[in-house]
C-alpha cells in the first residue's frame, strides 16, 4: 500500500514538494492508471494468484492429457477362470465367445458409438481411441452342471482362485423367464472382494448375453439373424432453422459446452470481484482509504480499482479459456467453438465484469467487514444464480420463452446470453443479441451511476452498515 501512496504522491496536484512541481498537474486519467496498475501488480504477483490462475490450469490440462495413459498403466491383465453353473451346459460356451478380447473391444466400441453424447463427435475414431487402453484378456470359462458344487466353488472365489462364479437356473433359459409373481428372474454372479467394478461389469454383461443366446438356440432360431432384425437403427438428427438450413444435432454442444462457457465467465468475474470486495473493505478498515482520498477523488479511485481488477480478470479468463479450448481440441471437438462464439463471449465478459465489479466495490465501500458485506451482496447473488438454475432449460431451448425473458434481466444478462449463443446450433435472432447488448450496457451505466454515488458516500462512513433503505437515501443525497 505504501508503494501506491508514493506513486500517487508523485502524481498528485496537492503535493507541496517543489521537487515534484513537474508532476503536480498530473491528469486524472494518469492517476486512474496508476491505481489500476498497482492493483494489478499486487494481485497478480502473489503466490496464491499464480498458483490458482497459472499453475492450476496447466496442471489440470496435464492431468487430463495424461488421464488415459494413467488408466492404461493401472489396468492389470484380466487372466483367470470363470465358472458357470448351468444344468443345460450351453451358457458357458456362449460366455466364452463373449469374453474373447476381440468381442469385448467390439462390444465397447458399439456401445460408445450408440452413446448420444459420443456418436456425433467430430473425430470419427473416438470409439477406437476409447478402447485403445483395454487390458489384455485371457479368460477361461468352465461349465459345471452339478449344482451341488456351489459351496466348493464359492470357496475358490473367496480365496481368489476364480475370477467369478455364475449360477444360472434352468428357468432363466425358458422363453417365459418370469417367476410366479411376474418378476424378471435373475442369475447370480459371485466375484472376489478385490474384483474391479469394470471387470465385474464385463463379466455380468457377457453372461447376460450368453443367456440370451442360449434362449434363442433353445427355440431353434439363429441368433445373428434375430439380432440383426431386432437391432435399433441409429439416427442422424438434423435440426432445421426457420430459413431452411440444416445442422447436425450434438448433445455436447447443447448441454455441456454452454455450462462450460458460463462457468468460465463466473470464475473470471467473481474471482476478481472477490479480490475487489476484500481489498476495498481492508483499505477502509485500516484507514488507508482516507489517505488515498487525500490524493485522488473517489471516482478516480473507483475507476482505478475496477480497471486494475479487470486486467486480473482478463488474465484468469485467458488462462482458463485456453485450457478449455486446448481440451476441446485434444478431444477432436475444436470445431464446436466458432469465432463468433468467442467474440460474443468477450463482449459479454466485459458486461459481466462491469456488473460484478460495481456491485462488489460499492458494497465494500459501505461496510466494515466481510460478514456485513454478505447481507448486501446476497440479493444480487440470488439473481446471478438464475442462469445456473435455468441452465438445462436454456441449453435445451435457447430460443424458448424462458431463455428469451431471462436474457433481459440484469445483472444476469451476460451469463444467460452466453448460455444461449453457445447452446444453439444456429445463431439466435440477431435482434435479440443486439438488444441484449444495448439493454445490458445501458444497465451497466445505471450500475456505474448508482455504484459511484454509494462509493463516494460510503467510503468514508464508519459504524453501522447501511440498510437497503439507507442506500437509496445515499443515491438521492450524493
């Protein structure tokens, strides 16, 4: 703080040191930038900020990049014996077919391709990449028809001699595999305690498919032909705009991507906003604010703080934004983010930061500690949580009435609009984007006007924190 006072002393027209006569007439803008750069330096050049805004994104990206490698390194080969107790003796042979390495990989690729969130990935080899880290599989399947050996085989599972024990009752192979009460019959799979969930799921699925094959064989039908007849066809969803243009439907682009953009906006604006709130309260409580105001006007101090922490917020946005773009590119989904989205993101970031910073600075000037600040910040925070609560409805219907109405509720405007412009496969109506910008920045002007008045009055006030009614009086009297 003393460095700031020294800088201001050299630039302040009230300084009476003749040696500083050439700096006595420093312009207000120069004093604003002096404050701004000081706030920026003393926030960015700290261990906490460097770790949170620089080191953490790099560590997160490295962790995600190495996740597949780490998983592959930790996977142990699946080697052992699976025993199937089945009086018919047919299930074990089919289970052996399902547990070959080729069939396991094929089943996983088919499952991934049918997953709605993955089948529209821009990368055509997503399923192959996902199965590249499968462990080596060498499972021997034994058939046991003597049900009296259950206790013996359970003991082998317990001591780890077997990968698992499947008990299939004869009723499961009937065409009508229901009990007397109409409930679905089940088979029993017993695995050791150390069995990994992924291995258990693989065994469970393989035995279930083997039971189905045994049923089909019992009724004299070819399983491959029947499976082809019953296979659900894959769909290619095309979303048509009002102009007649068509675009591929993408679940990630309509759900996860908008949430990621909005949370990026939250992190960048509220992290710097919290810094602004905290430093304002600390400077007021330690009487440093009074010294600063002897050198600069309240408006210059407010503008300097807001600009300084805007640069802090921009650093965080750049770091975490670069992490997100790099992650999308690594997942072959880089084309989900268009240049238009990024431009609108930056514009709405400016709006969001203006709303949050003005609120935090004005509240910080009106209270004496963080506990008092919570009571004044809470009402505004309730409005700002609106985009989070309405994330799914807005993402699923970015041109719906809920999204349209909430797009014009300040100060939630930038957060809702980021959800809308990143969720839609086609750009929302241009007039809505333009109107949201005009309406939003008009409200920014209102916030600046009101926040500046509250800051000018509250920055030197001590004692009991103001009530909402007293804040209104401050707006009238300032």
